[in-house]
C-alpha cells in the first residue's frame, strides 16, 4: 500500500526525534581524565588547608563552634561550585543525633564479691537491679555454632568468654582453618556478642576478655582523670548493658578458664551504675552530582570533617593531616567532577561527597549514615572511597615517598581491587602499599575509619591512608608540614578511581560478601 508524501514526512520526523532522544553513552578518553584530574592542584589544596586547619577552627572537635565553622566552610564551597545538596539534607546538612555520656559511677557485685569499676569491671552503660546469670561459653551464634541453645537468657545477664571453638586438628570451627574468625578479632569480639545477647533477649552481657579489658580500661581511666565522657549515637533505643571482665574474675562465678559449657549459674549479679548524658549538636555534610546514565547507583567518596579539638593545656590540635587532608582532597575532587559534568564527561553514576562528623568519637557520623539514615539506598551504593590522612609521609617510608597505603580494596570485591590497580598503573604510578591490609595487622586500621561502616554492609570500599607519624593526634599536626605534591597526586588517584567506577558499564562485582546468618 502506498503511503502519502505527508505520512512519510511525519514518520521521518518521528524517527529523527526518537534518534535525538537516545543518549549516546558517555565517553571519557584518557586525555580527558588527565585534564580533569589536573584541576586538582597543590596550590588550591594548600589554600584550602591553611584555612581549614587554622586556629580559627579550634581543632574541629565534634559539636564545638570550631566544628560549626568547618561545616560552614564546606557548605559555602559547594555553593560556590554550584553542586547540589544531597537529597534528604537541609541545605547540605544531615543532623546526627549524638549524646555525651560522662564517665559512669556506681557499683556492682557477684554474689558477695564486689566488682569495682575501673578495677575488676569496665562498663560505659548504666544498669540498675539484681539479675540471674547464665554462662553461655563463648557467646557465639554463627552458622553451626550456637552457644545459646537450650539456655533461657530472657531478662538475665549472660556471661561469655573470649575465644572460639576448635576442631580436633587445631583448626577453628568457624573458619575451618588456623585463622580466627571475626568473633575473635579485637574490634568485633565485643559488638558481635552484644548483638547475639540482645537477639536472645538478655538484659545485658558480661564479657571476659583480657585484651579488650585493658584497651577499654585505659579509655575509662582517661575519662575519669580528665572528667570527660564518651559520645554515642542517640538512636532512641534503650541502652544495652555490657561490661568487660578480666579472666581472673571467672573464679567469682565458680568457673575456670577451661569451662565452656553453657549453664545457669547459682548466683546473682547486682548492679547500680549511673551515667549522665547531654545532647551534642553535630552534623554530616553531603553534596551530590547526579549520574547521567545510572542516576540511581551511587559512588560515595568520604572524609571526616572533625578532629580532637583543644587539649587540657589550651593547645589547638589543628588536624591538618587528620583529616584536613582528606577534607580538602574531597573538595577538589568534587570540583573536578563538576567540570566533568559541565563538559559532558559524566559521571554516569551519581557521586555523593560525604563529610562525616564524629569519626574521632567512634565513627559516629558514618554509622548514622549507613545504619540509621542513609541519604541514598545502601543496596544501590556501589562503592565507598574513604580518604583519611593522605598528606604526610610515614617515617617507615621516608626513603620512598611516592606511595599510599590502601586498605580494604580486596576485602569484598576482587573487581574493585583490580580496577584500582589498573587505574593507578594507567594514570599515577604511585606505589600501592598493602602493609595495613593484612587481616592480622595489630593496628586494625580496617576497622578504624569511616569506610568500615560501609564495608560491614557489604559495600566495596577502598581506604586511602598515609600512615601515622609523630604529629598524629598532637598539636603539631599543622598545615605547614603537609607534603602538598603528594596530597595532589593522591587526590588525583582517588579522582581517577572514582571516575572509573562511576563510568564503567558494570558496577564492581561483590564476590566476597559476608553472609549474615
């Protein structure tokens, strides 16, 4: 059947419109990427940091006027760049509910034996009353191991001891190897047992762990000596009691170090521990550049905006490296992505620039973002690149300065690790040092910065870190000591990596995720 000339003309126009509406995929050449990264310069990083780590900001301690000035500086810069505030924020601000709890006071006893706070018992959580005690061995609930089986712990205090079961051949039951599981590493041993106790209806947990007892008792003693306290997220939930004991306290419960079989004990735990609290006004800052092709997939680049403030002698801890370096790097990376957007060079995925508060107080801002109020869905968050201290040189590396420590790149995603290596080889040729990526590294840096709150939610991460130095957490961490050429190179590396993650057809594959039972 013949078509009229008019109908053919209309059809041609419709086809032409359809073609125009089909977006060509974003293409960024190597030269484009280098040109964009070149906008991150020593001069601009230095200009930012001499302001951000100046005495005017008073060490940026969480909840202080100095921290408010830091927040305003970050917000003003995103406004200057005309980068949008993240969804769910109030003009870039995400309020983080935090309470300050003073060093607890009170008493506790087992039967007729007292447990003095700071001597036999360390606890930061209040509790009143008299409770039955149930011994739950190692207190593990994981896969085939359940130390709560056939034990009634509802409303009672559970007592658990550090460690985990072994097979006859000496390997660990949970891993099947000679390597310990997360139930035995120092950073997760207590919180994992707290979660298990809560899920089984216990009123609280007493955990016998010499290593963690010493660690937390140092902090407890510091709080008492300095009349200071501890910041915590105010989640609206009732605080769950937990306390740490030394192994020598097992005898008070009629147990020895070789007892692991669960049972109800014929004694009571009497406790009266109090701690005062007050609210802390603090916030995260978040800006966003929406992706062109995958706007509902998110790459989060993070740094922490806080530091440790003013010490007892009135000296300001400027925190130029920790984490002024990460903060100004993030600002410059945001500017580079803004240029990319304006030039039609992506990003294909949405980039979230996240400055978190309370890192020095226990990763509070990032925990609030991931565990309570994510601004963007975690299930659609494809990667977190976390920058925490990238402006100095580890004394151990003084003879070879062109390096950066990478932590966590291979923990959850082989794909992300390989991408990171390839990007560095193509653009920067920095030595990627994995010293602190070792699971047995005693520093446990993998658990000590904000990336960890993303990693525990099975989001692939990379933590960029220059290592510690003599000025770490001291008033001498000042901007004049920053190696600005290294800060430039390392910032560009993060940008190149983020750009590659954002613009690839496929997001990084998660092939090593921990499956929670």
